[in-house]
């Protein structure tokens, strides 16, 4: 029987609305929230900073046209998700976050629109928002939360990894999660290799995977501790290390035979699957950027 998390999600939403770090978006604020959401998309997708409270209607249309499909507004309002303001230490609005009204994966809260305006960054506000969501999920017996980030949003992806989120897939975008079943982890470098280490209940760090380079190709070694992990750690350790490797510019492919099978892991798993997916995602991003710029004049060769 499939377990329904609907009641638990509703209670978790109520906890978030009643907490000190977030405030629910109320009637009349939806438009402002949409513009703050737009600022996040413009920064992530186009690399430009935007003051959401200074965007005119004309400028909004132009930004959304440049963003293309990703610039469309969310339909349905509260039917699909609840929206919250992220508050700073003085209780002023400093960012946004939204949580779906249903779960993803194994019953996780689905987080989107996490954004803190540049002037308020570096003070732990985004981390506090994620902590609030995680605490609300745990209080209602839900297995953590999940969010997605586009591969091209490198700054955001690095931030989520620094916060200890595990990579659980990359079907349409990078899917990252924080779950009680997954221990804290860290990635360190030793002897030219990247090591994935996990913490035990006593705080000791144990290496479970090591990724190096041989002849320009990936070498991925498992430890005995990895083979003994099982469960969620065993399932998501390789995909998590793969994203760290990609961000560090390290090889993701172990050889032709692995690359020939890369499509098998196009939704998550082995590093070759990430390399396969990145090729597709970057092609789509190039096409979207070309559309956003519109038709270009051909180079006459005179310059």
C-alpha cells in the first residue's frame, strides 16, 4: 500500500508558517514574490543581478522572454505550493522559499524558489530556511526534503553541496536531498584523489569512495566500508561524488565500455551517467541561450 503523506505535509507547512525564520506570503504579496522568483531565475540562468523591487512590467516581460520556458510563472498559486518570505535577523524580507503541497521521492518535502537577495547573503539565511524545512519535516515524520538545481547554476550547486546535501539524481536537473537516513559527508583531496567520507554516530569520518585519474580517465575505487554501507548511502554515494568530480573538472568516464553504457545511468548513479546527462543539458542550454538572444547578424568577415 502506498503511504499518503498529505496530512503530514499540511502540518509541516503550518509549522513553517508559525516559525520565526519564515513568513507565509499573504494576499497582495503574490506579485512581489513572483518578481523575487524572477530575480533568482535571472541570476541563475543569465548570470545577471536584478533588484526585484525595481522591476517594471515592461522589464519583467523582457526578462521572461529572455529566459524562455524557465521564465514562466508558476500556475495555481497555493493549490500547488505554499510560498514563504525568508526573514533576516530584524524580521525584514530578505529572500524566498516555497514548499510543494505534496511530496517527492520517498515522501520528502519538495523545496523550490530558494533565494536570498545579494545584500543579505553570507549571514546564514538560506541555510536557516533549509534547516526550518528539515526540522518541520522531521517533526511530522517526513524523510527530509528535496530540491533541484540546474547544472548551469554552478554557484547554487556548490552552495548546496557545501551544506551537505546528497545528490540523488539528475533526470531533468540535479536533484539534491537532505534525509535522516543519510549521514553527514564531506569530500577531501589526498594524493591527487577525491575522497568521499561519511560520519559515523560518534563523529568519526570514514572514506568509502576514492576517485583518481589514470591515463586521462576516471579511476573509481570502493573501500570495504562502502561495500558494507548498504541502503541510501550505497545508492547515492556515487552520484554525489560524481557531481563533486564534475565541478572540479575531473574525469567522469572510466573507459569506452563504460561510456557505451552511460545512458543506463541517465537518471542518476554512475559518473558516466552524469557525463552523458551534462552533454545533453549543456546542449539544451546553448539552444535556449540562442533563442533568448534572437536572430544574430552573420559575420561579414570585415572585422
